[in-house]
C-alpha cells in the first residue's frame, strides 16, 4: 500500500488519479482523519499500517498566491519545512522509502552562456537577457539538481514560501531514503483557479517572464515512474523539458482558444511589483536531464501546453 499525504490538495488530486489509473493500492490520508503533522501520531500510524512507499503532497502554498505566505509565516514554515522533517524521521525509523513534492522555486533565472562563459543570472527580464531568450534560446540552460539554490533564506532575496521550501529540502537531505520531486507552476486541461493556463487567462494584466513548468498529470506520472523503475533516491527536477515565456503561452492561448479578450502585459518588474505583487516571484529554468536519464518519459513543454489547450475543459 502507498500512503498519500495531502491527497485533498490540487497536486494531491493528480497523484490520486494516477494511482487509481495504475490500480496501485493506496490510502489517501488527511490531517482531519490522522494528524500526520505530529511526529508521534505519524510514527504510530506508519508502524500500524506499514506502507511500502509514502508520497507527501502536503504543504502550504498560500492562496490565492504566494503573497499569502508572507502573512501566514508559521503555517508556511510548518507545512513546508517542519512537516517534511517530521515525515523524513518517521519514515527513517520505519525504513519506509518516500517521495516529497518540493518546488523549483528555490531557483531564480537560468544559467546563461555569453561569450563562451556560462554563469547563473537571476533576472531574465533584463533587456539583454530577454532578447537572448528570444534570439538564442540555446544559450539558456536550466539549473541542475547539483547547482546551488539561489532564491532561499541562505541566498536572499527570496519569498518566504521559497525560503521554507528550501529549508524542507535541507531537512530531508541524508535522512532515510527519499525522492525530492521539484514541481513548477502546474497546468493542465482542467480550468481551475490553481491552473497556470487559467491564471494567465484571468489576470487583469499578464506578467511576462521565462519559466520551466509542469503538466500536473505528467508530473505525478513521472514521479511515480521514478519509484517504479527503482531510480536512485535523491532530488529530481520534474518539469516538461524546455522553457516558455509567458508571451509564448499567451500566443498559444490566443491561437487555440481564441478568447474574446485582448491580453495586456505589465510594462516591467517595477510596475508589476508596485501594482500586482507583494513578494518576489521565482521565475526559473530547470534542467531535466537527470530525470530523462533514468528512462522516465515526459513530453516537451510546448507539446503539453498545446495538448492542454486543445482539450480545454472550462470550469
Ligand atoms: N500548486 C503549485 O503551484 C505548486 C508549485 C510547486 C510546488 N508545489 C508544492 O506542491 C505541494 C502541494 O501543493 P498544492 O498546490 O496541492 O497545495 P494545496 O492544494 O493547498 O494542498 C495541500 C494539502 O496539504 C495538506 N496540508 C498538510 N499540512 C498543511 C499545512 N500546514 N497547511 C496547509 N495544508 C497542509 C492539506 O491536506 P489535509 O489537511 O487534507 O491533510 C492540503 O490539502 C506543496 O508542497 C507545494 O509547495 C505546489
């Protein structure tokens, strides 16, 4: 049996559907039923039920967006740093392998090759880098799992949310046997306030940046594939290969859904942060070579977006 923590959430729902599709025995668990955030309670539950694998999709994301984490700091820290630490130690005692949904938001920017030199650049909205993205996309490389995180409390500035996601990864490292699966900006064909493709269509004005993003179903499938194929434990970036600008996403929405509205963009970061956001956003490109090297398959990002829009199911 696989134990699924956080099954009631947006990403948890995708794991539950994928586990059902595979006909793998699993048990969704909510804090309402068993407060798995308490170490002794979780440990007792694990000893009693002996799952063969545990999936942690629980965490605190902030609603409607990450700005909410700035004012709910105790909940954010509890959900994203203390909870994974609790799970890691309970699973280690019971020798239960597990997987933790983390986030690529511990990074900002990309690695950029210019004049033969490659270095991390945190802000891809800088005009020279933004035109490089358009004109020489091969010069833009994603962060790998061994690159140092650069949007964390240890390498500020960062959002409170990102800081706690990085602490969560740190708390797990070296304890027992676990996967850290990094998700980024989930989307799929189901219109939902949490779906990136829905958000883009509902924003008053759109914020243009450069990102690797994850199709929700593809993400859950790839994470479970890693476990199924006995891939080595450790951290994996799990996004659809490649990256997109928000302008490209809007172009695809216009082409495929042909909405009545016209899209406008915030002029620049200054206007966006003055009018529409309270805390810094992580925008980043991730490298998924490590995932692909295990043999796990995942569609390129533009293919996954086009497919979602062609099969769009309005709320
Ligand atoms: N959605 C995104 O944009 C995104 C992007 C990157 C990474 N992630 C990560 O993916 C995971 C799941 O995100 P989600 O979008 O599915 O979140 P969600 O819809 O808010 O669901 C999270 C679930 O976690 C459980 N939970 C446990 N401790 C919690 C706490 N202290 N505060 C709030 N909820 C808690 C709740 O389930 P019960 O109370 O029923 O147990 C809740 O339903 C999180 O770790 C998040 O950081 C999400």
